[in-house]
């Protein structure tokens, strides 16, 4: 049995910070979200935060969960010689 999240594609890079999810669509990178946060708040990214991704239905996934989803849906495209991290990076998608 699959859940809705298991069939969803990853569509956005996202950062959970200051009680909300900040995101930008592909092909943005996490540093683009950090710049967006700084512009919107007038300050940088300070304090606890989590980098991840959003699925097309708006579900936030941390980098580890997003890696699993990207592999199971065929979105994962890590280049040969790339990082061997178990976490997903936007470069693995777009």
C-alpha cells in the first residue's frame, strides 16, 4: 500500500525556519531560498532550521526522506562522482 506522498514528485526546494516553510520552485537551490528569507525578513537565516523539499501536494520532506522519495519515483539523478551522501541535494534533481 502506498501513501499520497510516495507517488508525489518533488517540485520545490524548501527550508523550515522560524515556524514556517519557505520554498521556491525548481530549478532554484537552497541558497536561493536563504536569499529569499533574508529579503522577506530583513535579516539572514539565524537559528535552527532544516533544509528539505516540497512535494507537489505541499508536503515538506527533510533531505533524507526526500532522497528516498526521489529514488522511488525515478527523480534521483546524481551525477557519477557526486557526493555519496544519503541526503538529497537539488543538484540530484535539476
